[in-house]
C-alpha cells in the first residue's frame, strides 16, 4: 500500500506571496492532519480534517488554512508569507482520526523556504 | 510547563547497550502515546504506540507507560548504529479525536 504523498517536496517563495501544499493520504485513510516543524518550535499541530470538515485546529494565525476533498486528499494554504513560515510542513493520515489506537503516518513533507 | 517534555540530549550509547528515552506529559487526561523516530532530513516514522499502563514490546523496542506518574519511556535493546536518530514522543490530548502534541525530541547517537 502506498504511503502518504506530499507535493511539492521543496518550495521557495518570497515574503507576501501565498503557497498551496498538497497531501494524498494512505488509501482508505480519511483523516488528514497537518503539522509545521521548525528547529526552534519543533513539531506543531496545524489542523485536522475528516470528511471534508475541519475537526481540530492548532494555535496558528488565520493565514494558515486548509481543506479536504471528497477523495480525502487535502491541501493547506498559507497566505501573505512571512520569513518565520519557513519550515517543513508535514501531512499525516490515519484511518478515522479517533480512538486510542488509530495511528498517524507521516508523509515526506514539503520544505518551504521564504526569502 | 510544556505539555510534553523530553530531554533533548544528545544521548550517546555504545553499540549493543540499552538506550532509554524518557518523556513526561502534563495533561492527566491524555489518552494515547506514540514514539516516532526521525532521521535527519526525513519525516517522522512511527515506532510504536501505547495507551495502557505497563509495558509493550515490539522486537527490540519496549514502550513503558505510567499514567500515575505521567511518564512514558522507550527502551531500545541491543542498540545499533542505525538507531541513531531523533526520537519524538507524542501525546494525544483529546479524547475521541487526534491532535498530537510532540516533545522536542531526544537526539540519540549509537557509538560503534
């Protein structure tokens, strides 16, 4: 079974631009979560989607948004990019995103650099 | 107090020895606990999860959970150089949902 895929793998943008990242979950997984990883803050939860609905949200500004499609694929968007948005953005999928034993599997990540 | 705390290391262990990685968490309502391994430049890879008090073994790895002490650990037996990586402890804080909170990770080096 194919793992979580993310595109693109690398992105370079300038301040003020916007960016869209894509994530395809493992086949059969319906929950998709997004995380931001930086050296200073570590891995931080952005949001989780299930059945095209955002179920949980982390403490990030409104510039960070996402959506999920009927095939469970998800996109996240960051508008008005800031230098501090440079990070590795990770997508993780799980079966239903509930229960103690439902585990998340991570994709390879998208490395975003903001200049 | 951080929600999930790990010793950042680096932790250096000789090959063949037992590596012990520790994690504490602040929310007594935490439901499930995960250990991920992350090699430099790669994404986190799930090693194992635990949600009941006690030990859970999987090959060379043993996870230990003590909810009363709010403590979870990972033991790696017969450590190999390929085990050198950063180990991330993650806690699912919300009952019935998934919102993992990660520790900062412990960098482990296995010396041949």
